[in-house]
C-alpha cells in the first residue's frame, strides 16, 4: 500500500515553539499576553508548543476548527511560557517570536543574538542601507536626542517623523506636523535615547517582504501588502501589488551571513515618481511579525490569495462564534481561518480570509455580522 507523504522544507527538524511576546511588546496592546496562541497554526505534529494556560479552555474548539479545515498542528502542549523549556528538550530547535537576551541565556547562539541586536536599531539599519546602496527615506540619525541642534530643527521639512531608534509596536514614533509638535515630541524622550528624524513618505502603499532561514538556505518567504486604517496597521494581503525583492536582498543576505535565524522582514514603501517607482526600505523587523502567521498558515494550506485582518468581537469564547457556511473549505480553497484565536478572551481576533477579492469581501461582511 502506498502512502502519500506531505513534503516539508526540513522534515528532520523538530521545534519547541514559544511565541509569547510579553518580554518584547508595548504596554497597552489589547490581549498581548494571549498572543502565544497564534503560533499553533504554524506548528507541525512533531513539534512541542508552549501556550499561555489561560488558552486551555479554548483548546478543543480551535483544534476542532483546524482539523475540519485540514490544517495540521502540534498537539504536544506545554501549558506554561517559561523560556527554560527552550533548552530542555533534546532534539528540538527553538522557534521564538524574537531572539533576545532571554532566549540567548537558554540557547546560546551569539551570532543570532548580535545580528538581531544590530539591525533592531533603526539607526544601524540606515547606516547599513547606505553602506549597501539600498534606497531609504531621507533620515537624520542621532546617538542621543540631546544632540539635535536648533539649527537642524529649523532646517526640517514638516511633516516629518521623530522615531526612537529602538521601538516596539509603533511606540516612540511621532508624526510631527510643525516645529512645535517636534519639540513636544522630543521633550518626551530621555536625553540619552538614540533617535532619528525621517522624512514623511507620501504614499498609501506599504509592503512587507519576509525572509526565512531554512536549514542553511535563505528563502524569500512572501511579499504582502499592508492593510492600513489611516496610519494604523490592520493586516496584510497577498498577492501584493509589487514584490521588489532586489531592493532589500542585499540587507537580507548581510543578515543571513551574520547568523540570523527564523523569519525576518522589511517594511518597504511604494512611491510613484516621474522617473519611475521607488521602493525605499523603512526598517527591518528581525523577528516574526503580524504577517508571518497568516503567511505560514496560507502556505501550509496552499492558499495563493488571502487577506488577514484584526477584527473586534463581543464573543469571549470560540464555541459561540458561528462559522457555518463560511469556514475554510479545502475543496474550494475559500473561507475563514482563525489565526490569532486566543485573543477572543480580550474581544478580538486575527482572521485569514482565503479567496479572490470578491470572495474575501463577502466573507468579511458575513463574519463581521456574526462577531
């Protein structure tokens, strides 16, 4: 009897997955302590996964949903988030949201840590981009906010952005309409904080270009387009209107050569000019990001067109959400998939809508009426 074997990128590799974000997230993100759950959909049957114990009452409902739609996942759950587990299980490599000092202490990969540390600074990113000839917005970098002179402030073109060189979830980033707004924003920083001043990019199209290190190879994972509500990021869609990999490949290869692991991504703007289209790189996220989870879920299911968005809900349990008639159907390749499901406890979900644009719009309206 022949047995069909699903091809995977690294069949011999098993992971212990801990995608808790609490050590590297901003205060005020609703339900951020529940985000470990979104890694379930990207896990494999042979993996171990660490989940917040608050999610345990939702386990049967989310696994039933995933089993119905044909999304394989780990059932080997450790119901705690202690990072010491990352180094305790022989034969398992770590999969983490962000590789920082906490992860380094239990999985001593110094090159990975230093690559993340370097590029996680927006000032270092700008310096490296200049060295490699990568197009970026006009940016002034300062080692300390106190180093910004009055002459430099007087020469600024407004509106512009004042950004902390190291920031999370948009915290420490200020859009400054005029000199008064700039001075007010600057006064909110401690004097020794490194910052940058960046020109405002006039466009409504921003891309997310994700790379993944698979074994000893660097892979272009996915180009997605950001879904924005004003300046706020609401989600991502695939396919993107552009996929300018050549613009950030030099940065990606630099990071790969220096030992980065897992997934990392670049935010890139799309600017129409008389000379053609520019694709200036804004920053690097040396970690998983919001687009990574729907991307990997869609790839596992073979979904070529999708959008993933954050939606609010009055439900506080998955069992009360009616997905009948709109749940993802492997036969049609269309439907609704719950990606960040644990946050239902805080009244929100990240939902992947699979299918062409008209299908996605219909699914969104229908699901919104049920949430």
